[in-house]
C-alpha cells in the first residue's frame, strides 16, 4: 500500500473536493447531493481501494486503459529515471529525446509495414484532432481541397475537444455548447442488438455498411475525406459489429478513394485479443489514432500512426505542418509507454488475453440466463451485458439509462466497477486477470444483476 493513503482524512478531502473540484462528465448538483467523490487511494492488478478501505474489482481498467493492471513499479521507475535524466524537452523544431524516438520506432514496429511515422499527442481527443488537421492537409496537398467531409457513426466516441466531439456521435454532447465542426456526417451504428430488428446480424451488418455508401453518394464522393470508426464502439455500449460490417465498409472506402481511420484508443494494445482492433476486424486503415493502453494510463500519452501514403504527400509537398503540442512526445510519458509495451511483449499479455478470452466469454455468457439480461457479448477483453425488460423481444426498460444507473449502483455496492452506457453494462478488465478473478467478476456481476432485478421485477415481462 502507498504510505500516503494510510493517513488521509477522508471527510476533509471530500469537503475540499466538493468545494473546489470541477469534475469531467459529472452532474455536480446530483453529485454533491449524493455526498461527493469516492476517493480512490491505491490499486494492485485489477483491484482498486477507496478511502473507506473497500477493495473493488475494476472491470473497466480505469477508463478502458489500465491494460497491464495497476501497481507495476517498473513504470514508476521508468518515469523516475527519465525525469532525473531529462524531465522535459520538446519535439518541435528538429529536436527529439531518446524515449520519444525509441517509442516512435517501437510503435511503428508493432504495426503493418506501411505505418512508418508516429505523431505524438497527450490524449485520444488530441489524437483525433490531429487526424482532422492531418487529413485535411493531405487532401489539400493532393489538389482535392473539397474533400472535407468526415463520415462517422452515431454513438461513436472520439473525444471531448471540439473536433473530436464533432466526430463523435453522442447526441447529449452535441446538444451542449453550440456549433460543432462543420462537415461531419453521422450514419447508423452497427448495433444489431438495438437496431437489427428481424434481420440476422449478417444482414444487418451489410445494411449498416450500405448506410456509409449511401451517405458518400448523398454528399458526393469527391467531397468525402475519410471514414472514422472505432473497430468496436466503446462508450457507445461496446458495439461489436456483425462480421459482415467492416469488410464491406473497407470495400466502400476503397471504391471511392476515401481514407479509413481506425480509432484504436480503446481497442489498441491488446484489448480485442490482438495488438490492434483493425486486425481483429480484418481491415486496413490509413490512419490510426491511439492512446489509453499505450501507457496503460500510468501517464498521459497518445499518438497517431500515419501510413506512408499520407506522409509521402505531406512530407514531400507540405512544408511545415503547423500542428503539435508542448507535450507531444513528453519524455517521461514516452519512457513509461516503452516500459508498458515491454511488459506487454515480455509477459505475452496480448497472447494471454487471446487465450483467456474464451473463458471470459464463457463465464459472462452464463449471465444470459438472468431474467433482465438480453444479451452478453464479448470480443477479447471487452464486452457488454444488455439489460432488458423483455428478453425474448429485446425490449428495453422505459426511460433509457434508468435501469443501467440502478445496476451500476448495485455493482458499486458489491465492490464492482462496471460502467452503464444507458442500459448496457460494459466492461474491459485489465488483460492480466486470472481465471479466479474472472470467476469473481462474473459472481459479482450476477449479484448486482439480482439486486437490480429485485428493484425492477414488476417491469419485467
Ligand atoms: C475510442 C475513443 N477515442 C477517443 C477517446 C478520447 O480519449 P481521451 O479521453 O484520452 O481524450 C476515447 C475516450 O474514451 C475513446 O474511447
């Protein structure tokens, strides 16, 4: 245990937090009424402790990011060493640092041959802002400046800055704060469970892909710059597309000469049982934003991997690319990311996750017998449990999100951290968990579902 967490004055901290901390993605009125923040103090593997001493199973790996699990001292030591040598220097104006250069080389080596250049950022949002700026510049240099439109999906999450939020398809986010970036077109998400109706998943996958082509034709193919998608939509409710979807989207993008962007912020670094979600989905993107699992969240860092097709144009014809962040390629973050990747490789965590994935699927699928579970789906180490009032007909409870909220609270009461995306309970545990920990996770989930059922029994068909 971290010595600093032993002597905290919890009451005082919560009061300070209520008084001064403006939290992201939080309804503050509700939050203060509920008593304020649960203050986390320390963690080990997939387990995290709060200030009251509760030991919780973190089935979300933080925010889909702590892929190697908590408590790896090697990462702290890597940051410590680097901060003593060189705590900061930038990568602008023809300079670099040892870890930034090594990390660019490393990430490039983990990707298909055509990805030879890595642009560093500090978050997934910044990665997607970079994607927009880079792709616009690419098309302008190619002499096709009218190719400005990005096609994205409803319920996509690409971040919270204006450009990444505009690419995202979250209605509630778009409803706040006025104008979005112009030129983003949203099409149907490949969510068979919710939208598939009487179609088979395969038929629905083709229908959802057809929506991409229809929109390209409606906008005019010569105006479309790129299609962007998460291989598996995370915050939208872990939408695992039917097998027919991605190959068809890929075919359509190729047909019209449109760039394909795979947002690997969640799916990258082993989450789906391969290094990259695009491998799992069998697609060949041109641009790959990434973050989260890159450092397992130990320090903030992200990147955009750019294929040769784009760098050949941008480097050759573009002159200076006026884009970058003070902390692009921050040396401590890069050192931590390198150590994180070393651990993933040396401990074969991607292979282990792939080997363990069927067991995670099997244990979680046992919940399919539960009266309020409409579907359990997993891919690698990411998955979802759909809550429904009528299992047979895939009917949701009234007031979407209400029962998900109840379930999330019961999870917390059972020392389980799961997130509710409306009425879809989602999970993405660290890749290092054991069979016994999967058993514990499935058991806690069932207990939370039972408690939820007890609350909503009278609404169930
Ligand atoms: C797929 C995806 N892209 C981008 C982001 C934004 O990343 P960040 O929160 O680091 O800005 C997220 C965050 O959850 C994400 O899930």
